[in-house]
C-alpha cells in the first residue's frame, strides 16, 4: 500500500511516517521542501500516482486568518482533484477538538472550512480532531509569561503526546474510512495551570505558575457524551503514555470539546 503524507516533514508527519515505514508500508513524505506543493500543484500528480491513502498534516506558512483560509481551501481542492484522478481510497486529515465551537478564531474557522471540503469531496475520509500537544507546553508558558510569572486559566486541559497522535494517525490511515470524525486526547484531565506547573517543574524551569481566570485559555478536553459510539485505547500501536478517547461523529450527534492554538 502506498501512502502519501502531506506535511510529512513536520512534527506529526515525520513520526507518522516512521511508524508506517516500520510496518512495511510505502510512504511518500510530501512537502514543499521535497518538491510537492499542494497550493501550486507542483509535484502533486507524481506524488499521488499509485497512492491508496493520503494523510493531510499540512499547515499554512502564516497564521493570518485570510492566509490560513485560502491555504486550506486551495490546498484541499487541489488534493481532492489529484486524489480522484489517482483513485485514492482514503483521505485522512488532522484537525482540532472544538474547532467548530470557536468561530471567532480565524485558524479554527479555516479548519472547519477544510473539514467541510473533505466531507463534500466524495472521497472516503476520516477526520481526526486532537487536543493540544504536550510538546507545546513550553511555548504556551512562554506566551503567558510576565517577568518570572506564568499566568494561565484554570480550565480543564487534556493534552496528548505527539508520539501518540502519530500512532493514532498511522492506525486510522490503514483502517477502513470512518466517513466521520474521531476525537483524540490524552488520558488525564486537570486544570490547565496545574499541568503546565508540573511540566515546568519537571524540566527544571523556576517560573511560578499563577491561576488567572482572565488569562487566555490554550487548553482542550474531550467531553463525555451519551452520543459516544465507540471509545477505546490504541492497542495495535502499543501506546504507553496517553491512549485516547475516540468517537465517531454522526450528523445529529456531536461530541463537544475545545482547544486553542498558541
């Protein structure tokens, strides 16, 4: 099976590719650095040739709201045209828990637009919505620091390790398309400020974390819901740290959640 990973040189992409190659799959790391550009279509036809699965982990070069929206819309349309021509049987994309609950966030609006394009493409798909990555905690603390104090909101936070996100992406990619949304999160829910405080202590950072209800909330969690169709831990990939909660989203049954970007 040939799998094309758009954004294959990024944090999640590089980890996903390593897992898939270790499992014996033919994997193409597609990115502008490697001569594949989903916006200009450079190298796209060649990369898609013979592919059965496409994983979209791409991100725009800028986080300006208009740039982000144009990136995901243009990239998506070009990807689906290429996938249709190549006969791709499964499109997998990584999105954000709660993207549809924060319309004031330009990046979230663009991710929702991307999801709608995926749903309308006619190509079998699975959208994976993830909470915030553990690897971003340091950057979040930096963005919330004044002097030697880190001010953070106390909202519940359920981060997930990038290794575990990649493991889920790899597992989902080689499974049957869900034609729906899977939401993933780490195993522990705790106040956002407490988790960041523990992280800073673990890495020897002396900054003090202060709970501030007015501070910007960067965290996220997957809510429990009676509409949960299935929930499990990843077993096939031997995840040791975070596992995940996964749910299929039906048209009239949504699982609520929230995550903000840095």
